[in-house]
């Protein structure tokens, strides 16, 4: 799909929980008709290496979102035009390039580990510098940040789950439906 690769075809141990294909998201309604995750090939390769390294520690990844069509970005922005949490569609998001991924850690049985906040919780608890809450949640966030950072991913200050490929600027903004 236009230079994008479906991540589970190459690394099936990565669990998908594509929230925007369900009602379990901040809008309470599906935005994708298919629970699939695509990334630019180089971004996917970085993610595969993160997953392989975490498997050595009996941990894994659960992905909430990857490539996001620009049309969906426009819907987000029309509802919540807050640049702390969503990129202005006029400039596009790294998700629109297939060069960003939203994810969390799971244990060896695929159960999500405790984090400081839920996915898409747009509060201070989701910020990377948040120091409240259980120490275990902060430790899990740190493990995720360290693992992603080892492969060059850069985190978003306001979303512990969001990571950008450092080479994101090399990829064009796309507006291809997930189903295409």
C-alpha cells in the first residue's frame, strides 16, 4: 500500500488493538473499518527490532495505531484542535506519513502492563514527565521509552504511547484509506 507495510505480516508477535477501528477511543466510535496497522518499511523494521529485544525480557508490544489517513486527522482536529495531542492537518501528522506508532507494553501472555494513564487519555497523566501514580507504571513507561529509544524512536512529550521515526520528514503525507 503506497510504500507502507502491514506490520503483523512480518512480525506476528506484535499484538494489534487498533482503537480507531473500534468504539474504544476518545470519540467513542470507529473511524477505520478495518483493524490493520501499516507503517513505512524503515519504521516497521525499527519496530521489529524493538519487539525482538523486548521478547528477550519476556515482554512484547501492543499497537494502538500506526499509519492514519489525513481525512481521519482532519476529523480529530475538528473535534479537538489542540496541538499538544493532535497535529494540525494543514501540516500533517507523522501518523499520516506512516512514520509514527502508538503502543504499549505487554507481558509474555499478552496482558497490558500498567502505565501512568490509558491510551488517548488527554490529561497530565499521559505526559512523559508525569511523576505521579504507581511506581510500577512509571517503571513500565521507562522500559518502553528505553526500548523505543534504542532504535532511534522519539517520544511525544504529551503522550507516553506515541513514538516518531527520527526520519519522518523523508516520507510524504498520505490520505489513503486503511482498506485500500
